[in-house]
């Protein structure tokens, strides 16, 4: 399972990724809104762990973009 972790606190993100990797999940990290959106547009993820407060945007904006993307592909 491929997981995108969107979290601006790098130590927390690394800790989550280490735990999930030990359980055989493939993890990628994004530390901000722009980086997260770039990865979401380039890759497919089975799960996204999303922080609401990001330095260059809002996690809720990421969620809205995901909803629009799902509607376009459905």
C-alpha cells in the first residue's frame, strides 16, 4: 500500500513513516501544500494522511482538490 504523509513537522512525519514502513507500507512525505499537490497530481496513493495546518496552504484545500480529482476521473 502506498501512503502519502502530508505533515509540516518533519520529525513527526519521519516517525509516522518509519512506523508504517516497518509494517511494509511504502511511504512518501510532503511537508507543504504545494509539494503535496505536486505529488498528488503525479502519483496514485492508496491512503493520504493529511495535516490540516500547512505552512503554504490549508489541508482542507488539499481535500477539496482530491474531491475534484475524483469527480473528474469517475
